[in-house]
């Protein structure tokens, strides 16, 4: 049986890909605690009161639905987004 990758191996992959679009924070905490700070620079953060052991598919889908409603600005203001600039 193949061994599951360690957390260190998974973090190396995450750091290499640099592609965090959404970070889900469980337990109602509004801080990243220095977790993947560079990779999180333009990520959207979703905070849920659900504790990690109780995190379910339904809670995950709620985070995805919330993410889909957001305007991704990548450091710009709402006035500087491409859709806004195209209409002015």
C-alpha cells in the first residue's frame, strides 16, 4: 500500500504551485496564523464557525458558493477592475 504524503510534502506542493484562490478557516478564527502567507496574498478567505472535525461536504459547498459570489480584484479597488474600466 502506498504511503500518504506528509504535511511537509503537501506544503511544498502548495508553495510550488502558488495557486491559492480560496482559504477556508474553520473554528471561527479570523487570522491565518502565518500559514502560507505569500500564497494567500490574493486568496479569498472564508471563515466558518464549524470546527474541523465537523467540517462536512455541505459546509465546503457553502464556502464554494460564497466564493463564486465574490468579485476577484487581485489587489485593485472596485473602480480599477477590468469590467469597471471597460464601462467607463
